[in-house]
C-alpha cells in the first residue's frame, strides 16, 4: 500500500488550517465586540469599570452610565456625597484620538473632591492618548477660572490659568484663617515644563480691596519653607530647574497679615522672580510701598535660607510706620540696608529731613520732648551674643555721635515693645 500523501492533499490541508484560524479569529472578534460594544457587554463591563475607577480615585463611586461603541462613549459617575463627573464624546483606536466634552460638580468638600475647594468644571478633551489637551472653565466661590492644560502620557505638562473676579474671603474661610475683606482676585498664570521638572512660569495677579477690617492673628500658623513646597509626600526632593516671575498689585497688604504673622497696612506693588535648582535657588523681589522702593534678594542652598540682602530707598516715615501698623513718631525720608547670613547680620539706617512728632512720642512711647528737626544714621551689627550700635544724630539742637554695645535707647525699647504688642493683638 502506498503511504505517501498524494500531492493534491497538501493545499487542501493548508486551506483547512487557514479557514479554521480565520473562523477562530472571527469568533474572538465577535465575542470581543459583544463584550465591549453592545448593551449586554456594557452591562458586564460596568462593575469592572466601577471598581477600577474607585481604585484610581481612592474613593468608592457609583457608575450611573457606561456606554461604549466602536467610536463613541459616555460615562457618568457619582460618589456618596453627590459629587459627580460626566463625559461624552468620540474616539478612534487607529490612529488613537479622542474628542469629548466633560463636566464635574465637586461642590461638596468630601468624597472624590480632595481639593478642600468647591469646584464646578466643564470643558473639552482633545488629542491623542500620548498628548492630551484639556481646557474649559472652572467656577469657584462665584468667580471663574479659565484653564488650558496639556498632558504628556497622562502627566501634566503645561497649564494656563486666567482668573476672573474670584473672591478672596472664602479661601481664608476654607482654610480657617480669620479674615474680613471684600478682596477680589484677577490675573493670569502660565506654566510649562512641569512633567520634565524644567519649569518656566510667569504670572500676574491683581488684588482689589474696597473694605478691609483687621482680624486677630491666628496663633498656630504653620511656618512656610521651600522644602515643603518642593518635597514629595515622602519628604524627598527630586532634581528640578525653575524659572519663575510674578507681578502683583495689592490694594491692601492686610490681606496677607495671617501669613506674615504681623498686621500690615497700605497698598503695594510687588515684582518677584525665582531662579535656580534644588541645589541653589535665588529669590529676587522689588516692592513699591510706603512711597518708596524696596529690593530684596534671598539665596537658598538646598532649599534652606543662606543669605539675605534688603535695601529700602526713599521710604516715607509716616507711610512706613503705617505699613507696620505703628504710630509714627517722626516724619522724613528713610533709607536702609540689611545684610544677613541668618546667623549674623548688619543693619544700616539713614533718616533725612526728619522731624519728631512730640504728641505721638508722648502718647505712644512715653517720651516728652520738643519738636526736633534732624538727620541721623545708624549702623547695627548683630552677632550671636552681641549687638553693636553706632551712628550720628544731627539736629537743630546739636550734633551727637553715639556708639554702644548693646544699645538701650528708650525710644528703641518702646518701639520694639509696640511692635511686639501689635503683633500679638493683630490690630492697629
């Protein structure tokens, strides 16, 4: 018997195998289609999607709507405090693209809303899955923030925020800081390079205030440092580069008194820049207040303060004391410099074309003296266990050079006492 296969049987066997493979693929695709893109399949997938979303949001949610077809989707979820998120749109797998609308009502400060702020969002998602654009509008505390953000592989890459008439008072109430004002915030912030940790930022902020009432300073304010700003949840600092500038205009510096832990008054304009890396950062700031100009530079090494330089030019004495919530005992022009490495420092102060105000000196500082016109310069060297003061005092009475280590001048003691008293009470 001939056991060799007849040549004509080999093509038939190949066709049979290929046919079986094609049928299996068709069956798998049909099953996949039925599981993914039909109403029956959507009902099967919904519990799995709900569990995955609960895990991703780190909070239990209820999936109200889940619809998936070969080119469209719709999803709606809600948590137990009625924060909700909805999205609906179209997509393609080849090439991968998405175009969808979304809205989110996160008005309750619990559940999936971990921001501590009531937010209402609505906008659009567009782009490929490796690079998405998410833009829209957020309503917060009766104000509005327009945003345009970019994501690379689901990590935030860039953001632009435009702030419209956002009230400041609710922010202070949310974080339990005593405050009473009608301040409204407007401005714009642009960020880029976030995902690469090579951050470029520019910002402009205007704080408009018509009514401000001083509040008692919160005694348990937490101190702020750059380490806490840049550290991750494990307290570690990843390498970064930052280039940032911010220009602000503030009608009433008192809105910052809870953070400065001292009652401040008057209006100011501030321009600040931050440049450097996690190894060394430099903060430069220029402020226009008290009818004068102040330039400050702070250098940080490994995010800890290393050096401070502050220079004040042509400040009006009355306005400067008002800024510090103190009754001014003099009039005149003040110029000064401060240099410190945060262990030792030098203070140089010049007062020109000045005159004493006898009524204020007597009422607030307990000093009785006639009206005196004077010019003065003072230099204070501060070391760990030593304060050395020297300077000159030229008046319409006589010229007085002085030098002391340390100084115990009565007016200085009363001024320091008044500053400490005001800081404790948090009011003028």
